[in-house]
């Protein structure tokens, strides 16, 4: 049978029978076995109080379900449909098929998947995860031979054999889904759906790990194209900026036009298989000074900066767009490529820095305010107590007074305290030898340093909720990036003198 005929026959068997189709014996039997009334086909997975899978749901493994006859109420696909789906997946990895023919079969299954319910998709994930693992016997044999060959002339050959044993049919399956034109989009979206389920169902971890490993290769920066996004770009592409902006919401088309004006630049990484979808994009303002607040940058009525006087490139927003590519890192490469592009276009640019949010500051201070208050001298504690109206001041008094930063003048002890706490949080606090703040972790890991903490940098509701309105500049000193990375590797966060002067 030719491939189109195989796809039509196979996928039609995966679809539930149409209501207006004349019932055949097979169709009647399928409706009887798979009917919602008989087996509660639409039942949602049973969760315990912590959101995990209950013991009753774990009673039957995928192997037991494949060997079974009837479906349990919490199971989406009946054993018969489950076996049929497995056969369709196995047919995709048939070694006798060409990549093109296998891709056509994969496209047919992807079409069924698009119409499947969330519970049916979960069953498909479980089949991919559990039924396409490496052969354990071959893996054990290869591992034993490798261990025996260590230190001998056969070590290299044994390693090659071990690598081949680790190569799973699951890898081949996913590779063939990537063959048809929309296959990469299909796999990225599949993982985006899969990720939230990993915590509650560890059986899916193998599939997720396989996808992440493949994406790390397929989306390597060597295969990505850096493109400028401007007001002259296609409208469909510009709309993606509105959709994916994750740092400062784009409020209107006028707001977006301001961000794409002549004194601004926006760049994104694109993949050949997702040509109209930026994987990540960065927004840059070209100025003559280090920016300390985001409001002027987002002011639609503000004057356009003179590019002939621009000496600073300020990265004020970086947004990842694809949830399914979590764990695939290309943000650091994006910044480096953009820096190189800007230096070539604007030789006067000397300073490359960010104006960044501090998303974890409030949550950290709520937990550590008491510890920070203990760092104050008796005199500082009394001054703070007089301002907040309670001596000695407690954590609740500090947090309450800090909730309206716009009312605190330059000499306020509360303002001084918040700045010192921010310096502690950004340049001293480590977890597992890494900066505790996620944005700091990203930029410092790329070789930047904590340059300046800015009071009233973002007085929007979001800015106050996250960090009492504070923002921070991370400086990319191109001559010291490797030095800063080494400092961080040694457990010391690189920071300027202005920041370290704020330490307790």
C-alpha cells in the first residue's frame, strides 16, 4: 500500500467514528467498548491533595494496559486503541522506511494528536516515554564491556558501542516527527504541554529529557539567524512582540512603535524551521547615559535620542517566546551577537548594560527582613524606628513602610534600608553557588557585573510588587567578562564599588 493510503487508513482508525456514518460491525464494537457511558472516556486524571497522581491511577503500568482488555475509568485510551496507537508509532521508526516516507507517517499521527483530548495526549506521551526506551540488555552488556575495556586499547571501541546502546528508538521517533515541515513546531508545542505534567508524573521524564537533548542540538546558535525587527517588518512578526513581551507589557501600537523607533533596536534569533517565530528577542535603547528608570524609555511622547551622541546601549527587555525550549540556552549568545552588531553600526558605543527588574526581591525580603534588621547599628535601628513609628522596628513595620516607595525622599531611612537590602540580595546572596535572583543569575552567568541599583526605576504596579520599584543595571564590560565569570565560579558576585558601598 502506498504511503498516502497507509496514512488515511491508519489515522482513520485512531479517530472516533463519526456520528453520521453508517455503523459497521467494527464501528459498533468500537463505540460499545469505548463509549463514555461504559468507560467514562472523558474522565480526568485523578489527583491527590498535592496535585500528584493517586495510587489508584498508578495501579496499572503502561505495559499492563497494553496487555489488558478493558479500560479503567481514569484511563483515556482503551487497551485496544492504545495498542493501535503504539503500532502507528512503531511504524514511524521502521528502519526500512526512508526519512521522507517516515515523516509522512509521523505527520499523519500528528494530525490525530491535534484532535486528541488532553488525557489522550498524555497516553501518547507515556507510550513514547516507556515503549521506546533503550534495550536494557544491550545497554548492560555494552556498559560491562566498556568497564572491562577501561585502560586498554579496546576502550575507544567499547565507548562507541556504549554510545550506540544508549541511542533509543525514542530518539529516532522524535527525529522523524521533525521531518515534515510543521514537525518542529509540533514537537516544541508538545513539550510545552508536557512540562507542567512532569512534577506529577515522573514517567514522562525520559521523554522530556530526550526532547531537551534534541532541541539543544537542533537549536544550537550555529543554526540560528540574528534578525533585526523594525516597524517595517511584516505585521504578523511585529504582532509576535506584543504576544511574547514578558518584561514590560506592550500597551498599544503606539507603545510598540516607540520601541521600534530610530533610536531603538530590536533583535531576535530565528530558526529555519520556525522562520516567522522569534525564539528570543531583545529590546535596546541607544542613549548618551546609563538609564536608571524604565518610564522614560517607554514614554511614547519622549524625544528621539540623537544617535550621533549615543554612547550607551541599554538592554531593557529580553523575552523568551517558546516554553517548549525551556533549558535550551541562547540568551547569552543573543546579547553577544547584538553587541557585535551594534558596535559595527555605531562605533561611538562604549557602554553595554541592562536596565533590569529584580523579580525576587520582595519575596526574599519578606523571609529575611528580620535578619537584615539585625545588621543595623543601634543608631540606625532607632532612626528607622522613629520613621516607621515603632521601636525597635520589626519586619512588618519595615515592609509596610516600604510599600509606597514613591513617598520616600532621598534621606529616608526606609529608602536607605531598601537599597542596602537590594545590594545584599543581588551581590551577596547565593544558592547552590549561584545568584538567588533569576535575572541576576542569567546576566552574571554571562559575565556581567552588578553595576548600579536604581531607586524608583519602575513604579508600575508590577515593579512595586516585585521589588518596591527598584531596578538594577548589569554592566557588560567586554574586557572583563571572563574575569567576572571566574569570580562567580569562585563564589564571589562581581559588583561595582557603588553597590558594595551599600553592604551592611
